[in-house]
């Protein structure tokens, strides 16, 4: 993969080398392989194309490296080895060339230089490395397959780990930002399967409205023929000074300053009629904002089923609970990006006055890659 240009017969002690690579991680690898462990980096500069080209070509790094003078290692022919000068058809292949400024002596550890065959294998593994690593660390397979259909996938798959994490983050964020986000109305119902966290999420909204937005919300607890225990809700409403109603005709008019939150009993995923009865109640009560609450720790099939049932009764928004119980957020990306539900909030625990965020994008991104991957990606920058 590396193109070694003009670097070889003239390889002398103390020479400096200029590499043009696509990432810091790639620079580290090329330097270690071609110049050995003693080589050190003198400067790193980002270079881009001229004029229009800089908008269509990804930026590259120009790295100047040298082997320190005190290491008088025997020069080998490695950098001259024509095998290393692999015929290069790749436009973005990095090159290593001696810089104009001479100094010190070159040295390489012969055994660390791969043969052409080894290097081919290395190249193959490097090209798909990031994705293999992502798959191994529990990255959702559906999301990986979605990413591989992105128009820039061909360039992403060739990048170093750190760079590909960056590109995937950018791609996911852009797609998230292009989702249509419905504003919420002044009548907000939380609906979903039993035990997913509807009431807890409602309490979190109440706390947010009262303490952060300085609003005076009211709550209507709907029974809809199904018992809907309300001890926790009742106590919480008392604590934050919100009135809890049990009859819809008693509730005051709602407004943006005094929104009405509706707490529903759980709707079984196997009982479509429960969902349609709820739809009638929502229509009767003129509730436009219908927040489907999903326990994010449930498996994808259950979540998809819930989303389908929610869509059938006009769900408009999505609240994700139990985010704290997830090892990563990747399985949720396809659900978020392929549905028309506006992401509203993420709940990270049982604490009703905390563990809640309306910045869904931040939450999703921060849990997309395992921490050790970030560490691995960034350590490559530190090495250089
Ligand atoms: N770990 C965790 N537990 C939660 C979260 N949201 C709710 N719970 C818990 O899940 C259980 C069911 O919550 P509840 O609001 O009563 O569910 P509902 O039946 O949908 O109203 C309760 O024990 C909550 O404390 C969350 O985001 N993380
Ligand atoms: Mg409840």
C-alpha cells in the first residue's frame, strides 16, 4: 500500500523522510514499518488540494520523520527494496520520500519490514480493519450494513480506525440532523407497552417543565378500562406542585405555558385492539403529541413491533428509556433514522429529577462507539 518514492539508494544516516498519508494512525504505521521504532516525527502538517480540488479530496497529512543520529544502526536495503515499491494504483496511497533537508542516519529494523506478500495481507487487513473491529466490539450489524451503503463508504472503509470513527460520527450526525422534528403541542401523551418507563418519563418531563422551563403543567391519568396504578405519579405530582386529574372533563384548558401531560396504562404488544382503543381516546381528547416510549434495552424485533403499533395510532415522537442499560446505542440508529418519529428524549436511569436528556443526538453519539475504541483511535495520535 505504501509507495516509497525516491528514498532508497540514497538512504543515508540522518536522513529525513517526508510521508503523505491520510491519517495520523497511518503515518505511525508507515513510519514504524519503513523506518523502524527509533524514527521520530519532526513535523505534521495538514495539506489539502488547491482550488476546487480541496473541496472534493479529503485532507492529507504531510509528516516529516527522521531517525535520531545516536542510533547508528546498520543501514539495510529495506527502503530500497523494489518489493516495497508496490505498484500503486491507489490515488490516495501514502508516500515516503526523503525530505530535502539532510541530517542524521537512516536505520530500519529489517525484520520489521514486511515482505511484499506480508504487506499485501497487511493491506487487506488494514482496509477492512475498522469494520472488523466495530463488528467485534458489538456494533449493530444492521447499522454496519447501512453504513456500507453510504455513498462515501468506499473511502471510509480504507481509513484508519480513528478516521473512520470520525467519518461515521459525521455521517450519523448529518443523517440525524436531517430528520424531520415535530415541535410538541400543549397536550402530550406518553404511550407504549407496560413497564417501559412511561410514567417515569412523564415525571421527568414534569420536573423539566417546572424547574427548567418554569411552566405549570397538569397531568391527566387515563384508565381507559385498564387499571393504571398511580402511587408514584401522585406523590411526585404533590412534590413538584402539579395537579393530577383522573377525569378528562375536569382538566383546565391546556396552553404552551400550562401543558397537559397524559399518563396511559401499558398497551400490550399482542393486543392491537388496546392500541386502537387508545387511538380513539387520543383523538377524542384532541391529543396531537403522542410520544411512543420504548425501553431501549429491549431487542430490536420488540422495538420494531412497538414502533409499528405506535405508527398505526399516530405516534409523533419517540422517548427512549433504560439507555443506561445498553452496552452501546448502535441498534437504535437504524430505528431512529428509518422512522418518522421525532426523537424527543433519552432517559438514563430511574431518578425522576435527573437521568434525562432532550439532546438525543449527543446521547446517541456518546454511546455509539465503545470507549476502548476511542482510546485506541486516539492513542495512535499520541504515538506520533
Ligand atoms: N434503569 C432504568 N430504569 C428505568 C428507566 N425508566 C424507568 N425505569 C424503571 O422502570 C420501571 C417501570 O417504569 P414505569 O415508569 O412505572 O413504567 P410504565 O409502566 O411504562 O409507566 C420502574 O422501576 C422505573 O424506575 C430508565 O431510563 N432506566
Ligand atoms: Mg405507568
